[in-house]
């Protein structure tokens, strides 16, 4: 597939490559805008980027817009595709670009152009009669789009600011072949069934309240799940030589100024005033971790020092961006900071990468790695950034792990390796990260005594594995469709007495199982057995234990696994010891 760049150069590539796929979806967004302008000429266009799974475009329509219009727009898009319009790129001056947008009554485009430097040359892409101010890149011809679908409509404030005009955002997806679209739509349908918000409510895991938008409530079963993940995390980190700390949620503004967060992350932070002084609710745990390190002098003999923290952090997310547990304002970050000498950097990066691999493999996730490099909004010298980037690249290469480069997406203080896991239906989620930081040790004047007796600056790794425990739970719910592995299931066994006559035997069985550390519930309702079984299966409980006259007389259990659909597919009668052994 041919991709037309801003400078007019043509790049050949496959749809499987990220840059080509983004160009393909970006072009599809232009086709969407062209179709809208043909059908509704007075419409004003805002932005239309490629996103992770397709594209969207924001419009200001002069009439109430609903999903009913999507079919009409989609038909027009397919006409444009059939017209096989070649894309052309050209440049004009900033003034010429602004004048063009003003003449065409496109205020949003004009606003963006006015914000560019005066001497800037502005690129435009043309396809047929449609001309778009755009940096590209794009595919070379609309005919490459063989299959497309408009998916949904949502509201979106211009530039994400609730004080600005509310626009209409149209989402879509496209592919170079019909099979790709078919597979994608099937995945979306499956994703609906697995929606963690729906399952989280049905399974009694968590709640989202109007009284706390973006602040999830964990219910008893959800807390069991959360604590199981935390216990797993703690055992792994104790094995790997980490110590655990806890730092305050609210800290003085001066700390955040020292770390650089007040300047570079302020808009995402919640603040308050205590005793006439500014404080901030922590959006991350790193500055507190620096203070912990500095409490005592350190020798090179103590390094590497691995300090973990399950830190409760708060970040201001716009209301329109909140999404269940995936995008929240308050979450538990499984943070850790490693302080080390320059000689230890490569092995410590590898150690974290191996730990991430172990965790993701335990849950059945595949993953891929991105090296994210220096962003525009950054601190530190070019030399330090180059050293840090080279160190990350060297470590991941030596491990033989494939990776791609994500230019300009590093943290403001350092480059990072991002780990994107793939779930059971093929979706990807960015969770783990390894960030290499020369800056915070300098800003906080952190030191250790070297073998030469002199003072040296440690180098610092910031890393997470789950990322956010809340988000990871959301991913797990959808990955397993609520059918968690036995060790992770909030309830592992549901006891179903056939009638009230067997309640006492049921309580006896429940007590014995609990003594062995097995998580048990019993359904004591006077309902028909078939109804109880159907309900327990809907709760995704791994094992159902049915108790009647035969079982009581023989002191046994009739066991059925959650996926048994028909009579005769159960596991049969078992003694207590035999059944309990399944959980060892």
C-alpha cells in the first residue's frame, strides 16, 4: 500500500504496520468529512484523526444530528471510494491557509492555523473537490478503502474543554478488505457481551455512582478480587527483592515544583490549601519515593534498591473521557522505583521486563513492546535523553524481544518501554511500563557513596506491571468474560442444597471447605434446583456442589463445573478430600 507523506514522498507498506494503518484510517476520516460536506454543505469541520481502532471526525451541524443519518453518510462515503480519487499534497503560507479557511467558513480550522508560527508552511491534502488542512500522511487513493462502517455518534467539546462548543463526533472503521471489517465487527459484538461495566454490576464487583464520577466503589466480591491481585503482587515482589513503602496522598506544592510535575502536569492534578499553603493530591508516587530514598545515606553496596508502592493516586480526567474502570480519576498504581548505579541499568531493565512477562503469561496475555522517545514537553539535556534511550534499547535487544519505536511519547522526564497486552478477543491495552530517569535524582539531589568514596547520582527506574489495579481488573473481566481462573474467582464454590432438608449438611460442607481456605457461598433459598443452577452459572462460579439425599447419606459431594451444559457433564460424586485437592 502506498502512503503519501507531507513532503510528497511515497512510502510503501502493509496495513499491518502502524504508520500505514494510521494513514489509512486518517484518509478514511477525510472521506467521512468529504461525504458530510457533500450532503450538508453548511457543516463546519473540526478534527478527524486516526485512533487506536479506526477513526473519528468532529463536526458542527446546523441541525440536531442522530445515528439515523449514519447510513446516508456511509453510502456517500462508498461513492467517494468508488470514484478512486487520488490524494495530492501541497503547501501554502500560513496567511494563505488562514484566508482559505475563512473563505470556506471553517472557523475551527482557521483557529488551529492561527496558532501556528507565522513563517510556517502549511500542508493541504486534496481528494477530488475536498481540500483539508492536514499534516498527513495519507494513502495515495480513496479506492484502497474496500470496506468501511460508521459505528456510532457521540458529543465532544471542541478541544475537550467543556466551556467550548459541543460538537458531534462520528466514529468509524475501515479496512483494505471485507474480511478485516467482518472480523472487527464480530470482535465489537463480542466486546459488548464482555463489557466490564455490565459484568461488574451483574457479578457484584464494583459500582459507579453519580456522587463520585470517576471514583469507583468496590463491593465485597470486587474487594476479594482486588486483594487477590495485591497478594499476588506482594509475593512476586518479595521474591524479587523489593521492599514496600506507603507515602502520603497529599503533599506540599514545593515537592511537585521540585519534581517538575507542577509545571508539566499541573492540569491533571487536584490541589487544596492547608494552613494557607498550596498542596496537591498525588497523581503519582515518584516524588514521595524520592523523599523515602533521601531519608538515609546510601552506599553503592545497597544498590540496586527496589522500592515498591501500591499508591492511591488521583488524576483529573475530563468527564467525557471517563469509562468504567478503564479511565478513572482515582486508582491504585502498582508503582516501584529502582535506584541503581550506571553499571546496573541494563540488568535491572531486563529484570523488570522478565517480571512483566511472567505476570502477563500467568493471565494468558500476549503482548508487544514500544520504545517511547523524547516528547516536546520534556526536561533534561539531549545527551541524557540519548543515554537513557540507548540503555532501554540495548536491554530489550539483548533479551531478543521485538519492539517498535513510538516517537515523542516518552514521559517528560525520560524515555520508556511500554508493554501492550493483547486480550482474548484481540484488543490491545497499554499496562506495563519501564521508564528510565536521570532527572529526578538530579532535581532531588539524591546521592550514594561509590566504591571510590565519592558522592554519585543514582539512576532511577519508574515501573508498573498492572499499571492501574482498577484498570487491570476491568481488562481481566473482559478478557475472561467474567469467568476468572479458580484462584482468582471471588467465589470458588456455590453449594446448592436440593431442598431445605439438606441445609444443615450444606452448612457442614461449607464450613469444612472454608477451613481449607476455599471461598464458598451457599444458596439457602427455597427455590427449584434448576433455577439455582442457572443463576449460579450466570454468576460464573467455577464449581457448583449439589447436595441431596444420596450425598448426605454417603457424606459425598455431587460436583459440576460452571461450563457443564447438560446432565451427565458434571464431575460426579467426590469425597471432601478429593474435591479440596482440586484447589491445591
